[in-house]
C-alpha cells in the first residue's frame, strides 16, 4: 500500500513540475490577429512566381511579438525569411 501512495505522489509531483516548468518557457507573443494574402504574379502557364503579403496585428506592449522577420513556408519544402516593413500604428479609440 505504501508503494502505491509513493508512486501516486511521484506521478503528481512530476506532472506539476512539468506543467510549471513548461509554463515558464512558453511565453505568449500576444499576436492579436493576422492575414495572409497570396497572389500569382504573371501568366500561370509561364510563371511560377507567387507574391505573399503577411499582415500581423500585435499588442504594442509585447516586445516578443515585435519581430524583424517573418518566415514564409511555401508548401514545397522551401521557406523564406522576409524582412518586415512596418505599417501605420493603429491606436484604440477611447470608449464613451
């Protein structure tokens, strides 16, 4: 009986350790929304060029979400890192 209690306590302790250990590592980036637009450039018979526009909206106080590059994976095993261009900052309106 004592060995079952010890086994149970060890299982609970391990689960708590893993939960709180992983929770400290997994930091949220506070991305609020996003949009990906894809457009084929040129004739579909002659050109395999694709233009992608990635728009992200993030919480302004989150420095982890403020990345200078975005990785775009095309689905054929190739990925490109693209330098981000900042757009206009959108401020919240004060609610009445």
